[in-house]
C-alpha cells in the first residue's frame, strides 16, 4: 500500500525526469480477465482527465473488457476524479453512493478511484477508513500500472491503494482509445511548477515535465495518417513547454513543427499569461492551421488579489498581452477563467475584476466562487465573505460575461464560417461542431458530413451557440 503525502508532493529537486518507453505491460494472467465483461468510466474535470480516461479505456480493452455507458451493466467501474474544486469532490462521493448500492446487489463488481482526488491525503484517508468496499485506488503517476494494481487487489481480495507523491516521469507508448474519430487530445507536458496559492494541481500532477518534440510530432503525424482533422495540445501550462528540456526549444517551436505536419486544426490549452510570449503570437498569426482561439485565464482583475494568488502578473500586464493578441492574430476569440470571493477580496477588488471584463469583453468565461483546497496556502487565508455575498458577486460577474458573450456571437450573424462537424446534435436532423474560433454551431446537415470541415452560414445566434446551414460550393 502506497499512500499520498502532500508535503512530499510539493518538493521540487533538480533531478531530471526520465522518459520511459517500455514500462506498460499486461501481466499474462490479466490479458483475458475482462472477457465477456464490461467497463464503465466516469470522468470529472479537465481535458487532461478526459485524455487519461482514453488511456484507461485502452488498457481495459487490452485486458478483454468492452465499454458500456450503462452503469447497471458494468463489471468494473472507475471514477477518474478532479481535485480542482469542492464541487467535484461532492459529485464524486455522491456518485460513489450509487456504486455502493449496485455493489450490494452484485458484489463481484469492481470499483476503482483514480485521478487527482486519489492524490489527496484526506480523500484517500477517507476511502481507506469509510469506503472499504472500494477495491482499488491509484493516482496520476502510475496510470500505466493499472493492470498490476487490479491484479494485486484480485489476488489478495482486499482494497489496494497505490498512490505516489513524487515529481514524476514521462511514460510513452501507453495505449489510447480515442473518444472521437476526428479530434484528438495530445499531451505535450505534465505537471506544473507555478504553485498558485489556490491550486492543488502541482501537488496532484507533479512537477512540470515536457515530452520530447519528436514523440509529440510523431503522434500528430500518426493522427494525420488516420484521418484526424484536429489536435488539441494539452498541458497544465502549455506556454512553459520546453523550459525543463536541455534543448533550445519552446512552445513557439513546437507550434510551428506541429503546423508543418499538415493537420487541419491545432488548438492548445491551458495557457498562463506569464509565459505567453511574442514568438508564440507571431507563429499563431502566420500559421493558418493554428486556430485563432486563445484561452487566457485572468483569475482576478485586482493586483492585490493576483499577488495573493501567486499569479506573477498584474492586470496591466494582462491587458497589454490581451491587446497584443487581439491586434496581431486576425479574428481571434479569447476566453478566460475568473475566480470570485478569493480570501481578502473586497468590493473594490471585485469591481476591478469587472473593470477588466468591461475592458476585454471576453468571448466567454468560466467563472467560479473560490473553493479552498486542503494543503494549499490559500486554504489557510481568512475569508470573511458570507455565502450570500459570494453568490451575489458570481451572479453580477456572470451577467456581464453573458452580455459580452452574446455580443461576440452576434457578430457571426449571416457570416460564412468554417465548422468541423464532429457529432450528432441533440437537435433533430442537426450535426454539431465548432468554428475555428471555438464557437459551438448546430448545423442542419446529414451524417455524411461528419468529420468534415464545411462552410456554414450562421442563421441564428444565441449567447452560447450558433445555428447555421451548409453553404454548398
């Protein structure tokens, strides 16, 4: 049994991360353990968690399991968790109640918890003491060892917890079963060294470590060969890509090389304003297949709060970068993240955030009430705001965000824009997809257009989506 330790997870040394290419193996007696059995994965959180679940799916299928979307039909259930906010914690433990009920009627069901919550001391302590019926727990550093962890649990017929609080290495050649035939997630780096005072990610994901460029480029080339139209380059702070490598190679260089693969569309998330440089902006502006869409978290418009958050930039620097991106990248859309009611935030601080939103007029934003994460510095900061005050601030911010989102979308009325049609829409006889600027569009079209980038005339506009019809050439 290996238990997480947040103190150890915070440590950073000068030790280089290893790149390991041959560590994924299925034990011989586990290769058919899932024959005639089904698996169910519940994923919480960010795009990286979604991509991790694609890896887990492939591993399960290597053991003979087949996927089901029906929880009641599952023989093994995995919850791939997120630790970023308390709401994600509550949802996971709430879902565990449903799994426990299933397990009481079908006691041979295997239940596992993985992902970022599995890296938290308090969560694992609770599972160990109060959820003894959970069979396996593993974290973000040993996902590729899942078959071995499952084997240990089955052999011993007891709860198996295997979580490491370490800086971490890079594991290549882990299989992946992608959710889409047209769009793919590609990890370019893991972990984070920013240590924003509110964020648990540097503790749950380890130190910042970049994959080698050749491994990333080869993965994208394989995707192109297999007909994929879009890749999203993933990392906790993609702009810092390459800083840990002993080569003169940065995110700008990687974007240019990925562009040269010929993939139709390139996106990347998530950016930190501190590492977004002119070279990146110039390359994005010059490469037609790098999409004019930037997600640029603000978090707060108050310099005092930004300092308390450990964000390492001022609102003035943020606005300067925002304007530089707007001026140099044609037709760019910019979205953001904003936290309200951070400890110490006064009404004046909050109004400064509103001022920045009024200045930038973001295409959209993800907004949240601050959620303390145990073990982070901000969790020890005093917050004197009432729940009513917190909710009022969020409501006021969202009103402004919604206003500018609608205004941004209104500019698309009657325009013809390229859309990658990726799935059947909930609307009857419609497909859905995204513009190059990441606008959701419902399109009247038959399924023969799935996976195609088509010209669409926007016929109707809503705050969070657009409607349109294909313009035949």
